[in-house]
C-alpha cells in the first residue's frame, strides 16, 4: 500500500479510538462484572485499543521506512 493510504487509515483508526475511549462511547463497556481474559471489561476494552494502536503505528512506521529506502 502507499504511504498516503496507510496514513489515511491510521488517521481514521485514531479518530475511532478517540471516540471509543471517551464518553459517551466508553459507557457502553462499563460493566465491571464482565471479565475478558480475567480482566474487567473496561480495562480489557482500553487494553485492546492500546494493543491495536501498537500494531497500526508499527505498520505506519514499516511502510514509511520502506518507501524512504526506495
């Protein structure tokens, strides 16, 4: 993929993350009794977004370095 397409994807992803992790969207996942892999749902929801961000930003970095080397 091109650097431009990856950048647009990353921006859309980060906007979705901001919406998913702020009020009122986070209130959909505020059930403290529900567990995901032993973690309370709000913590698992946030940790999942952080992990996804790690992979998306890694992908952006990889594409950026590959296009710079060409």
